[in-house]
C-alpha cells in the first residue's frame, strides 16, 4: 500500500480509503465489521463513516472493527461527520459519535455537507466552527475538516479562509472540469484532499464502453483505471471507495497495488476526451445554483445522468434519494420555466425538457405502485 501526506497534519494516509456507507447487510454488525478490518490488514489506514449511514449502523460497525484493530495493533485514522448548524447539536453529535465508535477522539471530524456559502457562513455565525476548535483543544478531535459538493471555484473561495485542514469532495472522470479548481486550491492551501465517488457513483465501472478511454492498457479493469485517474493528480491524497463486502476490499486493494501515475500526455488526452464527449451529462458545475425558485437544478440533472447511462427511469429516483437525500420531486412544481438555468448552463443542457421527463417518470412510477 502506498501512503501520502495528509496536508500539513503530519499524518500519512493510504492512497485508498475505506468508505462506510455501502455495507451490504448493516444489521449484521460483527459480519460487516470484518470488512474494514480486512482493509486494515491489507494496509488501508483511513476509515470514513458518518451518522445515518447504513441504517444508522455504520459508526457501530466501524467501532466493532476498531476494537480488533487495536488488539492486532493495526494503524487507523477515523473520519466521521456532523451536519450540525448549532452548537447544541454539535456537542450532541460528537458525544454520540465518540460513544458509538467507542474511541476517545476522532482523527478527522468533518463539517458535513458544506454545499453553499450560506451553509458555511451559518456555521460560523452560529458558533459551530468555534465549537470545532473547542473540541480540538479538548482533544476530542485531532483535525477540523469538511465535506462539500460545491463547484471548484466556490470551494476555492471557501478554503482561502484557512479554517479547514482537509476536504472530502466528489471527483472523477465525469466531473473533473468543474472540480479541479477546488482540488488545486485546497492542495495549495496545505489541505489534505480525499476524493469521494471516484467511480462516479458506479457509472464509470458500470459503463466501460462509455468510459473505456481512461484505461491506459487493454487488460486494465475500469476500477483500476478510475482510481488511477484520481490518484494521478498529485494534489489528491487518497481516493475513498465504499466497500460492500470483503471481495470489494480485496479488489480495490489489488487495483491500487499496481498504481502508477499516468503520464502528463495521457492525462491531457483523457481530459480533452471528457470535455469533448460528455456534453449531454451534467458535471455538477453548479452554475445553475441561482434558480429564483431555489430548485436544486444540478442535483436533479446529476441524477438524470443515471437515466442516460443506464436507461432505467428508477435510476433517477434511486440517485436522488441515496446521494442527494431528495425523496420526492414536488420541488419541480415551483419551476416557472424562466430558463435562467439553461442560459447559464455551460453545456447548454435541455434542463426544462429533462424536468418534464422526470415528472413523466414519477407519474409512471406512482401508477405502478397503485
């Protein structure tokens, strides 16, 4: 296993990180705990979890694994999160996470889902960032970090504040044009950069015909190619992969064991191919964020990608629910068809027409349930 410096923290973490939101059977705590334990035995030392993941069992599963890691003297760093926008919730969340994980401190504690500048500022104004610092002074957390789905330029603005020591952000061969500015700015600010969804939510590995160009040799798996694409960026510390099973762990570890950075020429070719070929896919650049009706345009369009790639209407709603926590599409009733979103869309996507399609899908889904 290869390791990289996590920003200026003095910690070296594995280039493959273990994600805790995809356990196949979270009710089976001991059985699922074998998954992060196997990752640790194979050299992974960064474990990401969060309250609410896997039917609220993810932190419990990791806590059970950590007990055995301690017995075997395996190195580990724990990363978890809080969505708190008030100090009372912050202290409630951190105490609960420490108890559930059965540890005396959290190595990397994320301000979860800093997805707008308003959300970021609210946490400052409400004293949440101050609470993070107090928890660090008390030894409850070691490093203050954040997760974000903002566009690259917006992330670049946020990191200038110097509050966070690291960031977790989505980055893959689909969305790189509009996240790379955030990756670079975070690295330049001395932050660690962990990338979530390096497989594009499974799109890259599921669609080899579409994404096969990122392979650097014929017998390379799509998993290996996707991780290679991420890790060939020197600004990226580690790629986070969610593990469902022991087999997932072993496959991912094998993929990074053979990791060698692609050449500058190869990377330039890949990026040019992406920019030229993916005009029909939303890259979540978030230029459409200023919808007068506050419709989460980019999130809806990113979910629509899954219909385009898989050809299944339900894929849209599965993505909205699991990734964006959008459980219904009633928000589309607010759309006035002003088309401001289409005017600012860098790819000139037919957003209003896709809204209509999503409504049609939802209508058919409702009829099938009756």
